[in-house]
């Protein structure tokens, strides 16, 4: 008598050789759909939430900034109302993560990602953004609190070497820390206008696709999931040029990649998502496009209705697309679902499993 089905097996070292160590692999399983696609919700924004909440208070006749406690309650309301529609939720450590875990706002079946970067950037002598870490937090604390992964955002412009060098070094540092802790890392990159530019200037818009693709070429190897900007502008570039840029992004990305929303209106984001999935994206990590109108509602009841009737349905609509059209994250690593199911660790592997 023998046990097992006799199927062909592969050793777990095959996964580890491509970066899929036990912690990283479990993190990917936790933040994804059963099919290996990723429908993730971003609620880690601090500055924009504080600003939007402050504007809502002003409309109600209170000319003040929201308190810490008020921002926490906003984060919890958004998490409770929307997280069950997503495969994972991204929260910040300052307002959101611990309160959301403690209160049960993050459901057990939803993956938890925690932001690492500070939302207010330092600036170089040339006026370029330099990423810094959230004071008092880091990779080790995220691991200790049970997060399934962390997210790091850097603004990156390959043609501006001073900030690019500093931000590149930070990405490498965090990537190595996550490797030592065997913790999943999502890397988000954003282009930025050079001194004297705005994001509406022709010079910025003209180079956006090249910046997005070249940044992915440089940085996507230093993470486990890559969070990319849309490489172009829907109402400015032809569909063919946008498709070409998206395929170029897919071609250079060394990790599964997902599309951020950058605060655009939902219908605009939906069109971007459809094009990105067709080009090889594994899903989304979207934020304000799903929920920004929450702050336009006049009272608690209307805000709750918005989350249930609008915000949640937006995520569900995108999730349906992601599940049917997205590329599974494991395919980017070179594996099929059947190969993963047939993977086995050899006896004694735990003696060789590295410690931090």
C-alpha cells in the first residue's frame, strides 16, 4: 500500500529559487483570490483623507482639521464597508492598521498589507522627492503584528539622478529587510514633475509612459508584487499607443504587477483596468477611485449607503474583471496551479530555513 496519487512532484526549492519562500508564498496566497489574481483595496492614504475629511467638516460649518480619533473612525468605516469585497486591504500604521485589526474591521478572510513610507516627503536640494519611512514603524514591526505583507511607495524619475539614487537605495534596503524577515513586499512607484513642471504640463505627459516603463525595468525586481501607474493618459493618447505602453510595461516587469488608481474617477479607472488586464496585469490595488465620494455625503446614514450601494459595487465590478481577465501571480514566477499543488518540501527543510 502506498499513500499519494502518484503525480509528478517538484521540490519546494524550485519555488524558493525564484523568491517564493514560505513567508512570501503564504503572503501571496493570503492577499489574492483563489485563482491567483489580486483585487486589493488601498486605504493607507493619510494626507488626502485628512484633507477630504477637513473639507467635509467645513461644509458642515466646522472650520477645523479632523482629530486623530475622527480619522481613525473614517478609516474603520471605509474598511468595514469595503474590505470584504477585496482580496486584501492596505492600511497605514498611524491611523488604520492596529485599530482595524483590534476592532475586527479587517475580516479574517481578507489579506492585510501595511504601508511603510511616510506620506510627507523630504525634498532634495533640486526639489525632487526623497522617500522616508514612517517614524516608529518598519518591516520588523509589520511582521510581528501579523501583516501578510508591506507596501513601499517611492516617487521615481530615472532622468533625475539625485533622487533616483536615494530612492533606489531605500528600495534595496527594504527589499533586503523583507527577504530576511520572509515578508511579502509590494513596491509602488510614481513619476513626478521636474522643477518648474506640473503634472498637467505637456513635457510631463509626453514622458509619462517612458518613465513608467523604465522605472519598472529598474525597480520591479526588488519586490514581490509591483504596483504601477497607468502609462499614459486616456484622453490624450490613442488606444494603440496606450496598449503598446502597457505591453511594454508587462514585458519589463519581473514580478506580477497591479494597477493603481491615482484618485481618478471610477469610470476612468475601470477603462484603465480593462486595458491593463488585457496586457498582462494580475489585478489592482485601487483606492480613491472606489471611495472618494464618501466624503461628499452629508451624514452618517448617507455615507453608509454610499459604501454599500456605490463603493462596494465598484470593487465587485472590478473584481469580476480581475478574476476573469487577470494573469495569476504565480504565472509571472513561472509556475502553474498544478505545479504548485504538486510541490513538496524535503525532509529536514526546516533546519535550513533561514532565520532573520
